[in-house]
């Protein structure tokens, strides 16, 4: 009977054609659980962080000989919720799993949890990029979102990171919030641009199952989603960011030239990645697997040598086509349908020529040989386009 370590290494060797170039690390702890959040995050469990960091080191060491990360992304939760010494320890574990410094090393940060000491730790660990969860500059909306920071602290966080030497910062906004006016959305964009981030992520609020916001919406305490309103807010944000010189390289992501998030591009281009930490997903070849969500179960599994994989599956060709189109068509560059066919054995060009022709006539997509890319109008209905091409 192979040990968990041997079994995990065998998984990677069998599935990966080359050392895995993209590493995601999940830190599941937060100061407070935001009412809209369905990520694997847990509040008021600081007593578990030291053991979690140790378990994370064990898992990373298990995979080390299968990794050669070009990009690393540490997400959460709130990675900067950890105390400075804990933050330093888990980033040391991450760096130890990289044979060479990654070209892009991102850590997510909450403005309410950043301190000079933590910024110093990030810089010392070789972090090259910080993604700051601002979400809004309206203090009333931030309170409704359950955030622990205000607009002034968001601005202070950017100043702190710039003073710490960080040249690549990303700013997150949530759009079309309950009670948010279009004018307030425009102000958020102007204030974001004023901070001069190299990258902006701008996502419409979604009501996810199991969240406090969804329960409130179903009880009539929050308005239901409105597609027309959401598109209006998206168009305002797009105009504001593009007018300020940011390029929309993905439906919800904008960047200065050369500042695109390389790690997220790997997801959208259907590259292989390894996810470590509680609830982290991995994607290698046709295989997908996920770790246990619960930090205590994850810690016990890693420290006891049993691993912590909650499920794994091999995706079939139809599922792989759906994944490749769902992710690739989000990008401004689009997706090469010939490459999709070569990878999956499913020739979308031959199976759905009438759909491709229809969407081209309607101005939803542009064809350039085997490559198709959506127009701005196509981005507005991307899910319908994907359904049409994979039905």
C-alpha cells in the first residue's frame, strides 16, 4: 500500500507532461466572513493558523519534485490576516517549493489587515504583485459588504505598498451593489484610477448559494439580480477604465500594457496548475481534484500523512471542450478552436459551423482562421455563446 506522499507524487508524474508551472496556495482564514462570499474562508479561527502553516509546508514538500512554478498566487480567505511571523513562515514554505524565483508571485491583501511589518514580509519573501480587495470606496457600501476597512484605509494600503517598493498592484472592485447608484459606480472607478494600480479586476456582485446575501435576497431584504442593470454598470466601468488607458484583456479584468495577471491567464488558457491548502482545486491534464475544505480536516490529513484530497475525477472530452470554451472565450484574444479539437478530439469548427456563422453575422464574435474571439457585445452574452457552441 503506497503512502499518501507516494500516491500524490505518482498522481502528478502520471498526469503532468512537464513540471507544473502554476501554483495556487489557499489561506482560508479571515477576520470576518463577508455576507456575499462563498469562497472557502473561516472567521475567528486564529488558533488554527500555526498548525495550518505547518500542514501547508507538508503538502508543498510532498509535491516539490513535480513543481517548477513560473507563477504563484496566494489567495483566500485573507492571506494578510496572518500575523507577520505566520505570514513569513508560509511564504517561506511557498518559496522553498520553487526551484527558481517565480516570474510572478501574487498575494491577495485586505486593506484592513495590511501593516508596515506585513508589507516588509511580502517584499522580503520575493512577492512581486499584491492584489488588494478594495471592492468599493463608498463607506456605507463597504459596511453593507461586511468589509473591515473603509475608503481611507484602502488609499492608505496603496500608499503603504508603494512605499514598500511594490510596482505591480491590482485593485478589486465589486459592481452593481445593492443600493449603489450609477453615479456612485462611476465615482468608484475614478477613485480606483486615481490610485494608479497597474491592474483592475471588476466583477458584478453574484448571489451565491449558502451566503447571507442570497438568503436576504430570497427573503426580500435585498433586490434580486437584474441583468439589464448589471450590463449598464459593466459598461460604465468599461468606459471609465478604458478611457484611463486600461486594456480589457478579459471580461472582468483590465491592465496597463504588460501588467496582465499571468497566473490567471494560465487558468483562462487551460494550463495545468496545482492547488495546495484547504479547499484548493488542481487541474492537471484531464484530471481535476480538490482538497478538503475544513481547515481542521486538512491539517489532520496532512500532519498524519494521509493527505487531504476530498475528490478527484477525470473529465471527459465534452467537459473539457466546455471548460476550454468557457475560459478561453472570456479572453480578448479568444480561443483557437483547432487547438481545442486537437486536445479533446471534439471538432467544434465542424460540429457547429451554423452557430459560428450566426454569431459572426450578429456581431458577437470574430473569426480569424481557427481562432474565434468575442466582440464587446459578445462578452455581454458569453454564456449563451458557449451554450450554443457546445449544445
